[in-house]
């Protein structure tokens, strides 16, 4: 097997690009889990709502793409806030599984609402950028742009957590939720901020996904499960771990698709996930 | 052991339902609800001990497709195909459960491992479209004239009795479990796994036992459902969607009482049909919308489900009653 085979290189590049797309929702989920200690089972459905918003504003309302995206981000962020205030907050003192199931209920609500509003048709944005040729390898311009935007989003998030006062408070709460209130940090406020940021990441992911995937009410099921697995593989709440795991999963799926077909490559990715959990139950990158 | 008389009387009464020659549509709802009840009861056997599975759909699919493929490709009767299918599902459950329990994959991690398993089965069924028909689904072959019984293709009354039998078995299993050491051991494990192990409870073995029983009932119900509908597709027999629906019906009814999941199944099916009737096919998103809202409301205000309302135990003793205690 020739490792410099252009098709193989293309699969590698696509895997990395795919990883970038998985990375954003994985970061958002991990942020919320690390801070609020709740798994948002409906995270992919928040992304789906954002995708519909972008699609609607661009193709139906005739807005320019940048304006549609600019609305999509705060909209999903607001949705994250509402989710926290209406569903998660009243359940904070309850056992974790009650919280997970309640967000599972929200998953059904969002799927049902999308079906009611837009039927089950597949909607496409119809935006495409010309492919680029680097050496013998063709790279989809849309995917590359989405990848760069995802990296940019991750970098902004990193800077926010690293250098701002609120960011430091968020990381501190994730580290120790008992001591931080004693240091004068109001956990409820931090939860709100983390939920809004988590929502905003879902909104950004929606913008990047809507140019690559058709939107339909069940689109969340196509990337939701893999996002959860990426988070668990990286260690729930471990942002860096999740980020790296996203690229690992992207590579497995893409290279698996190169040797077999895409469906089996998902099977391989899921099997890999299960085996990882057996080998390292707290995640690949657990300390 | 003396069996409780009341439920047995109920079963006998229910067995007489087809004699009243109710409309076909009504029978259809009853059969669907009963099979859903078996799935939910199976799920709750694990769920109430903190083993929350988001992948029970995988077991429905494993047995249903095994049964249907044996019939379509090799002509093996479902009478044999269903036990084989259940066995395949149980093997799958053990294959997944043993390392999980052995390596103490618990809580969120366990839920997500089962979720991955459910997705694997869904994708495999879709990918093997040469045999399974992929996402378009498949239909078991029609039995030759006169061969209906051998092919397990009954009329509505026949299926009602079969489903009733499965339901009775599930309740019996629940009743026997409640009187066994296994259930006490599992309750202890759910409270504190280390403490349970320290008093000599074999954690892995007890968890495996309940997994086998739970998976077997889900798998049985899945195969019967496929055989009753004469149609299989990956969405309704594997993956996250159906797995969450099973969880929903078990939780809504209440997973701590033996009849809880059955109450939940009646609610789920009734709700779905009422919405379909009330709003027509235009309102296809209505059912998930409404039961999503209900699931949230149940979690907020009634985490022990409808059956929780009927519990005699004073609620005050346990202020934040968990729907499940995650073994963490």
C-alpha cells in the first residue's frame, strides 16, 4: 500500500476536515458538561434548529448568507440559555439521569417542532465553493472553509477560557464546584454563561454544517451520537481530550471509508469507541 | 410461593377480549400497546437498578432481523426463529454487558456505550441492504395458504394471545425477581457498588443476570412486533429514536411498579393515535412534540411516573425521589 497514493491522502485530509466539524459540538457539549455537570442529550437538535434558521433566512427570506449566520449564532445561544433556565436548572439537585432524560424530552420536542414547521423534506442551502487542488489532492473549498471557521471558533473559545475573568471562573467551577462559591463566584451565573456559550458553539456548528449537509428534522441523529462518543472518548468534561478525539474519529471514519464504505467506517468508529471505553473507562486522555 | 390472584384473573379476562369481537383497529392498538409494554417492562428491569440503557433498540433489531432473515432466506419458521433471535440478542447483550460491568463502566458512560451499540446495529442493518432492504425496510414472505400457523402469521386474535403470553411472562419474571436475592443485591449495588462488593455480592454476575433477562424480553417483543406488523425497518427496530421511546414509556408509567411500564405503553400508544386522529397526517410532528413535552414535565414534577402517584409509601421520606439511581 502506497501511503502517498493521492486518494489515500485525500481520505486523510477529509478526515482532518471532518474532525474539525465534529470538534465544535464536542467542545460545546464538554463545556456544558464540565461546568454544569449535565449531558445535553438534545445538543445535536440545537444544531439542527440553527441549521433550519440559517436555511430559512438564506433561501426563504432572501437574506445574505453572512446575515443569516450572524442571526443563527445568537439564536441558538439563546436556545441554550432557555434550555438551562426552563429544563436543567429546576433539575440541578436531582439525580443525573433525570436531567439526561429531560433533555432527551427536549430532543423529541425539537424534532417534532421541526417536522411540524418544515415537514420531513431534505432542505439544502445550495451554496458551494470550487474545490482546490493541492498537488494531486482535491480539497472541497466548502469543507476547508468550514474547517478553518471551526478552528477559529475553538481558538476564540480557548482565549475566552484562558484570558478573561469569566473564563477563569468557568474553568475553576469545572475544577471544583464546592470551593468556588466560597471564593465569591456565583455558580448559577457561571452556569448561565456556560449554557449560552455552549449554545453559541452549537450555533456556529450549525452554520458550518448547513453548507455541507441537507437539513431535515432528524439530521441531529446523523451526527449527534458520534458527538457524544467523541466527548466520552476524550473524557467527559475534558475539552482538549474531546478536541483531539474529534480528529481521531474524523480520521477513522474517512480512512475507513477509503478502504471500505462510509457506513462500515461508522461501525468501525463506534466499535473503536466501545473498545476505548473498555480500555480506558474515563476517556483516552484521562489523567 | 403463592401467585397473586388478581393479576392472573386480569390475564384471563384480557384473554377473552377477542371473543367480544371488537373492531380490528381497536385490536391493533391493544396488540401494539401490549408489545410496547413488554419492551418497556424489559427495559425497566435494568433501568430501575440504575443500569440505564439507551440502546435497547439494538436488541429489538437483533432478534427481529434474525427471525425475519431466517424465514425469508432459509425458510425457518419464526417459532424457531424467535428463540434464535432472542438468543442472538442476549449474546449481544452479554458481549456488551460483561466488559462494561467487569470494568465498571457506569452512569453516563454506560448509557453512552449502549447508545453506541444501538447505533451500530442500526447502521449494520442499513448497510446490509442486500439482505435487510436497508432503510426501506423488509417484509417477511407471505406464508403459503394453510401455512399461517407454522409461519406464525395469525389474525389479530391470534397475535393478541401471543402478545398476552409474552406480557404475562414479563410480569411473572418481574414478580419472581422481586422475591429473589438478585433484586436485593442489585438494589444494594445501585446504592453503592463498592459497599455491595465488600459484603460479598458478585457485582458483575448480578448485573449480567438482570441484563440477560431484560434483553430477552425486549428482544422477544421486538421480534413479535416485526412479525405482527409484517414489516421491519431500521428506524423502528434499532438506533437512538426507538431506544428513547422505550425509555419514555417506561418512565412515564413509572419504572418501579410492575405495571408501570405497561401504563406508560398505553399512554404512549394512545397519545400517538389520538394525535394522529385529531390532527390527521398533516400533524406528523405532533406526537413527538407532545410526548417530548410530557417527558420533560414528568421529570420536573413526577419523576416516578404515573405509578408513582399510586405508591402507598409516604413521599416525604424521600424528598428528591430519583427516577433512577445512577450507580456512580
